[in-house]
C-alpha cells in the first residue's frame, strides 16, 4: 500500500488536499504534518512513498525539511506546494530533485493528475525493485551452481578457456590468488552435513565448495595473506571437524594439499590432498600432504608429482594399458636405483590408492587396494601389484558395461530441452543416475567437448533465433535463454559468434531490409 504525507501549516489546506486525494486514490494511506519538524519525525516512522511539502512555513521551511528527510531517506519522492509569488523557491526545489510542484490554489484535477503521475512512478519502481530482487536471488542460486561446477571442472576435467575465465569472473575472485585444496572424507550416513560444512567454510574464509562425490567433498581454499598456510588450513579443518563431534563419529578425515598459484595447477593440490587422506586411522583427523611419509626421499618429489598426475589422468580416461605399463616401468626404475623394497611397495600402494579414489568419484565400486603381505623381492611385488590392478580394471569394465548405451542421448536431449534453466553436473547426474565425473568423461569420449560447451551452444543457438525478433530486448533474451546477467551473456555470445548480440541483430535487420 502506497503512503503519502501532506505537510502544511494551514489545517484547512491539509484537510482539503487529503479529501481530494483520498477520493481519487482510495487505497492510498494519507498522513498529515503541521510543520517541517513533525514531517521529519513522521518520515522516520512511516517512511512515505511521496511527500506533498508546502515550501513556505513558519520556522523550518519546506526546502530545509526536504533536505533533512532526503539525507536519511533517499527514495522518498517530493511534490512541492507553493503560491504564485514563491516561484523562485519552486525552481530551487526542482534542482533538489523534487518530482513536481503545485501552485496554490490548484484545481482538484491538477492535484490528482500531478500526484497520480508520481505515484505511478513509485509503483513502477516498486515492481522494478521486486523484479531486481527476484533476479538477484536467481543470480545467487546460479552462482551456487557455478561454484560447484567450477570446482568439478577444475579438479576433474579440462574446461574451455572461455568458460573458466568467465566463471571465475562471475564468482568475483581473482584467479591469481594462492590457493590449496582440502578434501573432506565423510563416513556413511553423514551426507546430510553437506550444507553445514558449507556454512563452516563460509565462516572460515574465501573458498569454493565442490559437490559431494560419494564420501568425498573437495574444497578450493584461497589463501588469507594475514595468516600462515598451516594456521588457515587448521582453522578450517577444526571448524569442519567440530561437526564430527556432533555426530560423535571418529570416521571423518581431512586431507590438505600444498599451496599453488595458477588455476591449472590446482589438480596437483587436489591429488596431494587425496594422498594426505590415505591413512584415516590416525588419531589426529587431519593431515597435510607435506607430512605424509611418502615424501621421505626428497630427491624424487618432482618425479613423484608428475607420476601421480599422469596416473590420475590415465585412470579417468580408462587407459589401463598405459597404467599397467607405467606401473611396471616405475617398479623397474626403483629397482634399478636401488631403492628399498618397502619404500617401492609404499609408492605402488599410494598410486593404487589414488586409482581407487578416482574410481569412487566416478561412481564405481571397487575394493580398497591393499597388499596382503610385505613383498620379499621385486618379482613378487610386480606380481601382487598387477593382481590388484587387474581387479580394479575388472571393476571399471563391469561398471562401464552396465551403463546404458543411450545415456549420452538422454543427457543431450535433456540439456537441449532445458537449456534455459540452471543445469549443473549434479542435476544431470540425478537425471540419468550417473556420477557427475562419469558424465563429464562420457561427454568428452562421445562428443569431444565439455558438457558446458554443449549447454552454451544450445543457449547461443536459441539466442540467435530470438535476436531475429526486434521486439525482444537483449535483457529479455538474456533471461529467456538461461543467463542471469546481460553482460555475461554478451561476452559468451561474442566469444562464440565473433560479434556482440547487438551487432548480430543489426546484421539480421540489414538482411531483412535488403530482401
């Protein structure tokens, strides 16, 4: 309901104005003030949409009252009321942003017309504000989906540079900041703690929280320059593990990867965080990768990191020939260098364990790889390692065969039909009953592109058709094709088509004229 305040030192003027306006606008709530001081108090209390302010009043003038009210309530609109001989004051009032003025005496029709115009402006602004709030809420929801997707794509996939740059820009975090990955392992039945964990992360600082894959929750944490790396990481770990105390569970565990700077190195930090969780039986339920015992030979740290990265990617691609060959070469390398058998077996276990974690993320059930005994020589180590690999390969193939051949068709059709909505990997996963990681892998293998590239193509094709309709504004098209921010839509369109939406529309219109 709109509210109006009439300010005039003459009661008869106030009553007459209210009678005219109440008859014309029966739904309008009308209040009166006899001077500027009372008007300021009422403005604080009722916060009117519009004030009819007499310019010349005893004591505080209407202009003085206007300025004081505007200082605290910038959205309130004013219509000044003046006599013919106060025209200079009226001009001054208009400079202060007053919407209009009425001359005393005015006909009832003039009063109704003037007030009606300003009230309509107030009504339209309310609608615009409500619409803006709705779009803001949708935008925030979209950012949440963007956040989980960008973590998924950074850690498990190769994202088209168009999208990674723009997604990072949307999340308003500079990608040059130092960052590290934290992996939270949850026990069975603790999945419902996801929202609570996200709240704890928000309280602790700047981070992107990924989606929950099985029991694993990856978090990309941005470094706080005011704290040391270990202090920041432990503060976050303690905050998350406080939820474990609520559940009275000892099965929570947190792994913390090393700090990196470029976004393209974040997968290394993720793998390090995974390795740090290899032994969850520790009394302290968090561990830094740097504290893991596998780094006892400092001379081969860089080699180890590269081997882990290659192995990580091979598992995701299902390249078991390369995996088997790489494992055998690595064992041979350790034997040639004279490394201890215990150390080499530990390294093999680490790599097998990474493979198991990756398969778990992709929705494949595989038993955790453990050597049943300490190998007595390198020949025995080769045999036992290959046996564990064969079991994992069998689990991988069995899962792949169970996946229906038309899954990729279902996904494409769903994206095409719902491209105007916020579609995340998690939504697709629920639709076709596959893990988000596996869907990403299927897209790459079957179509050669990322799912977000396909989604973008669908949206841009729809936008091209809508741009042919000159009656539709770019803002309307932005929302209709599934984006929440016109500037972002324009950037994506130009990147995909080489021209901006406006330029594309001009080309379409010029062709129509030529025809």
